[in-house]
């Protein structure tokens, strides 16, 4: 599990803290404004240096070979020479839930070019995560990795096979294709996840 400050220094996203400051400055913002409206208002209204971007505690899960380590290492600008494939991960899958506590979002990486058996296993693990009591209310970013491989399944095929529409209805999730050859697309996907996390920060409290 890694803690990301807006996920990457190369991904720029207005922080929820900065929007909160704008509200606290008595700028007269209606409480029902959308996040995009708050961002625009802050740009026009609030002065002074922006506060530090918030950090989010995200848990990243997926089967061995899905590409979790490689994607996150490149996203954090770590040298590819230092990337070592994780070994023995399948043996500790039953202990994944020990890392869930305190998470604010979930990244699920799957190998879109894997065998039918591995894809079925990934499907079962994603279903389990979506229904886990510590994760079921969190935003999910699902990355269909290895799209550069000839056997890669499309996002639509993944969505249908994983039954995401009926299973995840009412949940906040994003399904995006990705590969190491297109890290800009990966960063865009993380930016979408940041937006979900920021919107979650600004949900009105419910009594």
C-alpha cells in the first residue's frame, strides 16, 4: 500500500483542502455547489498560496503478473532497473484484507491478456473486494493492464465478463485500459480517481 499526494507530483489537481479553505473564508459559497463550481470560484475568489495537496491512502491489489509493481513504480518515476517482480503473492492473497484498514480508495490491476482461468480468478477477487465491508463504500480504479499485448481484451469485454454494471451499481468505480507504453493514460486514470476522492471529501455529512 502506498500513500500518494494527489498520486503523483506530475498530476495536478486542486486539493480538497484548498476548496475547504475557500469555504472557511466566508466567501458565501452555496453548500450545494458541485466540485467543479467550487474550483472555479476559488480561482476567482481566494488569494494567497495554495495549501499542500492532501495525501490519500490507497490500497493496490491484483493477481501476480497483473503489473501492479511496474505501473506504480513508473507512476512514481522510479527507475525501471529497480523494478523487481513480486513473488509469492498468490500465497498471501487470503491475507489481503489485513491491508484494507484505513484505505480511502482502491486500485485493482488485472491482466487483460491473461488466461481464462486467471481472468476468472481476478473476477472473483474483484467481486470479493467490491463487497468487502472495509472497501465497499470506497472509490475503485480498475486498470485493465497489458493492453499492448495481442491477446488483450477490450474494456467492454472486461466490463461484461466481470459483470461490473450489475455488481457495482451505486458504487463509485472507474474502468480504464492501460499499459506501460502509455503512462499518460495511466496518469489520466489516476486523476479521475483523485476527483472521486475529492468529491467524497466534500459529501455533506448525513445524520
